C-alpha cells in the first residue's frame, strides 16, 4: 500500500515520532468535516484536531493514530499534521 506524506509534515516531526514511538494514541474517527477531525481515543478520551494537511480522505469510523508531541495524524493512507483544536 502506498502511503502519502502530506507536504505539511516537516522532517523534524517524523524524527520526533520515530524517536518516541510509545507516544502514539490510537482511536477511531467520530467526526470529520474536512478541516477538523474528532477522535475517540482507546483510553476513553475524545480529542478534536485541526488538520493542517489534506483531510478529505479521513472518514468517520476509520482507525487512526495521533502523536501529540510531533502533532501528526496517521490514517490509512495519509500522514499529515494535526494540532489539538
């Protein structure tokens, strides 16, 4: 499967995520409107993220992973910048 890395992702973000792999939070998308994504985390919390890159491919009920330190959102076919709203 081909993975698209958004042009908004900086190399330092990828380095931060790679150096701290235990910081990823897994969850399911409960709402997505193209600019924001609301994720129900497996911990029970909910986080709303402002997606800086392309969010059109992110669908409701899709499993995602969010790295709050690197501000990255990983969905099935895309890795993009996402900041807590």
